[in-house]
C-alpha cells in the first residue's frame, strides 16, 4: 500500500526535517484532550502522559483521560459510547462551548 510506505518514510526521516516539529509551547493552539486506553500496547497510556507533560508549558487547555479496560481499538470496542460521551462532556466544558456538542441521536 502506498500509504504504508509513505508513513514509514515519514517516521524514518522525521528527525531530519521540520515538517514534523511540534511546538509544545504554543499558547494559541486549540484545546487538546489526550485520550488513552489502559490496555493499549500499541500506543501505551504512558506515551500520552509523556505528551501531557510536554504540553504543560503551554497556556492552552490540555487534559488527559485514561479509560480502564480499553485497548488500542478504544472506539471500536463494545461500550464505545462511554468514550464518546466523555469526549462530548469535555467539549461542553470548554470556554464558550455551550451545548453545541452532542452525540448523534441524543
């Protein structure tokens, strides 16, 4: 698959160009919710916690939420609605959000 080769190339060459640079100190970025699955062995929750610490210097909203008993396929597992509801609740708490966010059918 061409996409797979491109991804591998980007990962392998990332340290050598600025296209992948992340400004963790950006105070003007959008709010960020890092969602982690406790049983994820592909992208462990610990990796999300490291990213959370990197973003701590920014004044922009950054939060972390870990879901117990979930794997890398967190939104495909039975009970995915719990994850969706938690994300919607977080969105609603953002300054100026009001009730513009809702789950389809609710």
